[in-house]
């Protein structure tokens, strides 16, 4: 043993010496000089290198052990869990068994259902007939119900129209009651103020509004009691008159309140709002003067006959209370015959229409009856009145034409004999009326477009002793006349 170790040491020395001999001499000199002086530093670096090598070897061992553990865990899981194919196969077998059971169960039910159906058909054949007939019976019952529920179109429309008329009349009555209450409160305020003494004529004129409001209510209540009768008109006459009415005022769709030829009485406040509107400050002086002269106005339906309506209601009211004038008027009517034209309808020299008007007028005893007859478009009295007086005015115009030279060559004869035709110049007609009937007509003319307000008065040139001048008041805006109620 000693010989071997000695031999090894000798061989190692020899190898070292051979290595040292191969190193160049300058380098050996540097090593011999450097190593003794810096030995501590070399030892420190060697220790650092050694610790690094040991750390690297330790990390490698840990990584290798972790990988080995993962592989072992996977192998254990694979061994513990059965394969998917092994698990799915018994599940599929179970599903197929359940489906087979359901199919067999359904087949059994179908067989039982068919057997019961065949038994019922064989035992009770009549029940099928009854079952088949039931939908037909139901259809027939539905048709019967529909026929019962259906109403003829004319009856349905009549009922619908009646409901609408009733609702409209109820609304109008409510509005009228409210207006009456407002006017009563206004009158109470006026009565509290000191008033000047008035003559009977002025007091009678101031009561027009009260009478008019009362008549508005009585008109709706008594309308159904009146039945229009004719004494002189033939069927041909009635046919022509109804054609004119249906083509003109009855053929137009107008609200109920505005369909009446003579409407409701309005207070002076309503008159100022209607005629002056937002221009009240501009016409403050004229409005102040107007309030002293009138207390309101009565609405007139707007058509080509508005002048005749506004004038004739006041004139016929005068005839009702003045027997002498009424008798003179009726005598003049005896020689008159009616004549009018509207579109292709012509009435030529028909005395029966004049006689019918005179007879119906003689049946009237009060102003309320006159208002009821003239305002309602369903009565022919209004139509008879306008036709007769248009012919009467044309006759007077022809007789007074020589006294109308101041109006130039204007000719209103054809306008007077055309239904709903306005005259080119009503001032000509007013001058003729005033002279013949001995009337005093006051006209309040308001034209806001031209900033014009004017009061005109028309009187006859000559008045015999003992003849009383009756007054008529009109309110005019361009194209439309209404009745002014004097103060």
C-alpha cells in the first residue's frame, strides 16, 4: 500500500512539474510575485465561486424532484379514474332502454284509443250525426244574433242624429242659463246706480233684451207644440219653396246656435268685444258715445238676406202693436204677387205665396210668436216673408226711382228679385223704405279695417200731421247687418 501511494504522488509531482515547465518564464515570475502578496484575495474569490456552484446544483435537484412528483400524480389519477368509453357505454345502454319503454307505452295507448273509438262508433252511430250537426247549429245561431243586432242604416242614423241633437240642445240650454244669470247680475248692478227719468218708449226699448232672453228659453220648450199649416199654397208651390230652402240655408252645415236667422241678444260688453276687439283704446271716444245710445245687439244669421231679416223683424213687430199701420200694409199686399229667382228656380207672379204670408202673419198675436216663426229655418214663414218683401221693395223702388237721382245710375231692381243677393247699395233701398213707411232708421256703421265709425240717420222728407215716426236700429259692418238695441 505504501508503494502504490508513493508512486502516485511521484507521478503527480512529475505532471505538475511538466505543466509548470510549459508555462512561459515571464508569466511564472509574475505568478510567483503576485500570489504571495494577494493570497487572501484569491482565497475570497475561490470561496464565492464555490458557493455559486453549490447553489446552482441545489436548484437543479429541486426542479427534477417536482417533475417526478407531477408524473407520479398523473399516473395515479389515470389509474383511479375509469376511461370515458367505459363510463359512456353503460349510460347509452340505459338511455336506449328508457326510449324503448316509452315507445312501447305510447303504442299501447294508441291501440287502446283506437279500440275505444271503434267501440263507440259501432255502438252509438247516431251521436256522430249530432256532433257533426252542432257546428252548423252554432253558425245559424250566430247569424241570427247578428241579424238581431243589426239595425237598418236609416234607423241607426236617425237614432244617432237624435242623440246628437238632444246633447246639443242640453248644452245650449246650459249656456243660455249661464248667460241669463250673468245678464241678471249686470242688471242688478245697473239698477243700483242712479238713473234718469225715461219716457215709456225708452223703457219699452230697454226691455227688449229681457224679452229676447225669455223668448230664447220658451222657444226650445214650445217648439214641439207648433205645427205649421198652409192655407193657400199648392203642392207645386211647396215643392219650389222647399227647393230654394234646401239649396240655400238648409243645405249649409252650420252650428245650431248660428243656424237661427235671429239669434240671442248680446250685452253692450259683448258688442264692443265683437266689433272693436283689440282696438278699444283707439276708438275709446266712439265706444263711450255708443254705450250711451245702445245697450247691446241681436245676432242675425250671415247670408245675403241679413238686411231684410234685421229690418223686417223690427218692422213686423211694429205692425203687431200698431193696428192702423197693419191694416194699411195688408191692403197693399192684396195687389201684390210674388216673384223670385234662385239659380235655375223661378217663381213668376205668384199671388198664392203673398196670400199665404198675409194669412200666417194675421195668426200671430205677440212678438214672441213672431220670433219663433222667423228664427226657425225649419218653418217656411221666414222664406215667405223674405220673398214677399223683396218683391214689395222692388215694386216701391220702381215707383220712387225718379226721386233717387242723387244715387246716379245704380239699378238694384234685379238684385232685389234674386234670393240671397245683396244690393249694390242698400242706402238706396233704405231711403225708399223710410219715405214710404214713414220710419226713422238709425244705422251704426263700424269699419275697423279703414278705422271708420259713423252714425247715420235716415228720415222721411215729409211727414203728415198725426203720423208717428217709428224707429228702427241697425248695426252694420261691411257686408253684414244686425239689430242694435237702443238705450
